[in-house]
């Protein structure tokens, strides 16, 4: 049976629950995560996330400590820009991490490699701030572990993360 599909047309944009998702200029706004798929290669996708955390923590995508979901039996190229700033702006750490994460059939993630580039190291003398990939959490999850040492000041962390995921088999 033939079906006539109609295109979505909205003069003022598109919203869900009165929150604009696509505005009249065709800009995507207010999305929690964003996934791009290639219709020719259905076994791959790209997703974008913003993660946050405070002090020594596992960065999360929301306020209930959820991590990035990675599918079983995939290889994932993960590029992240991460910034840490203390509460009086006297210290900053800007870093870029590029990782390859393999996820086994049973959902266990394994870090195959990570290249870290320090864009700016403005960590105050006597303090240590670090960011490392975190793959030892729950099955099918990935995030970053941040640490601080040598200070009691609050450090706010924010990360922009892009995940390119490809089926492994």
C-alpha cells in the first residue's frame, strides 16, 4: 500500500513542550545531545555532548550523574575539549583529549589510546588538576575523571565531547 509522506513545515520553527528545537533560521537549539548518521553507512554515527562536574568527580551529562552511552561491539573516536576553572578565576586548565575506546560485545569499554594536549596550564603552584578518560564505570558508558589536589577551592569542569561510533563487526 502506497503511503504519501509529508514534509514538516513550520514558519516559526519547531518546538517540543514550548522549547524551540529548530528556529526560523534553521538553527538547532536547546538539544540535550545531538546525533548525526550517514544514511549510506548505517553502522556509524556522531554524537555531541556537554558534560559538567565539580572538583574531583566523574563528569556527567545531567544532574543525576549519567555518563555518555556507548554501544556494545563498537570502536569509538572521542574528541573532547575540557576546561577547569576555580571559584576565584585564579586558576584554569584547558585541555584537549583524543581517545579511541573499544566496547566489547558484553558492553565493557576499554581505552585503546589517548592523546592529551594541554592548551593552557594555569593551575596555581602547589596544586594538581588532572583529567583522564573514565572507562571503569558501568557497562556501555564513558566519561572523564577529574581530580584536584593541593587546594580546597571549588573547581568547575565543563567538557564538549564529540563521539564518532562505528560498529566493530
